[in-house]
């Protein structure tokens, strides 16, 4: 209806300018009437499109909520995670954490062994020559 009224309005405007032949005996004589009718139909079409948009958004939101509820139900139905019981008791305090540092220690008898070996080798070489 809006497109029909738009066509008739344009034709009537062309008639007023003298570019088109008159047509339709029952058609109103001025261009304002079809123009007004076109605006009424355009406004109605806007309202319909807006309502359709609202309906689509509501359906999408409903589907999203349903999917979230299904996911929550699946999560709740899953087996709970079993954490190992360390046997800790609150009043025992904090547990010591083992050090991450190197546990091996060089014995005192081995400290300086490399430098002493170099000294000994040098002395042997000196005594030869």
C-alpha cells in the first residue's frame, strides 16, 4: 500500500509540473492526499517492523536463557570433584614447604681440590725441567 501510494504521489507531482498525462478518474486532484496516505502507511510499516524486531529479540533471549539453564543443570549433575584429604587440622598451623634449592652439598674435603691439582701438576712440570 505504501509503495502504491508513493507511485501515485509521484505521478500526481509529475502531472502538476506538466510532465505526465492525467490518469485515474477517482484519484484525488491534489498531490497532498496520496502523500499523506503514504506517510500513514510508512508509519504503520515502521511499527510492524519494530514489533517484529522485539519478537525476534525476545525469542533469542529466551533461547539464550534456556541454554544457560541446561548448561547449569549439566554442570550440577556432573560428579563433584574429589579433593584429596591431606589430614590437616586447623590448630596444627601451617605446613612447612620443602625448599626448591639444591639439596646436594659439596663436602669440605673436596673444596679446593681443583686448584690444588693444578698446583701439583705445575710443580711436577717445574721439577722436570
